[in-house]
């Protein structure tokens, strides 16, 4: 089972959105665009706190460890 991990290769800041995009099988650029829109719609604070929380909760991608 694949876990939720921050991406090592698809990152702009901490790899949170890249990791979520890889897990969901969507393009990271669309997820980043949606995130930026939500940041402005929700007055910045809730989405920023969510990103910071996920940054500390999601482990880094360890790659293929087999």
C-alpha cells in the first residue's frame, strides 16, 4: 500500500503538494493552482496552516526501498 509522502523530485517548497499529486495520480501544477486559489479565497491563514501541518506530518519519500 502506498503511503502519503512528500515528494523528493516534484517539489517547489517542501514537496507536500507534489506528494499529494503523485498519490492521487494528478498533475502537480493543477493541484498547486487549486491550492493558490484556495489560499486567497480562505484569507490565507487556514490553507497556510494546513500546508505547514502537512509539511511536518508527511514523511519524506524514501524512494523504492526494496
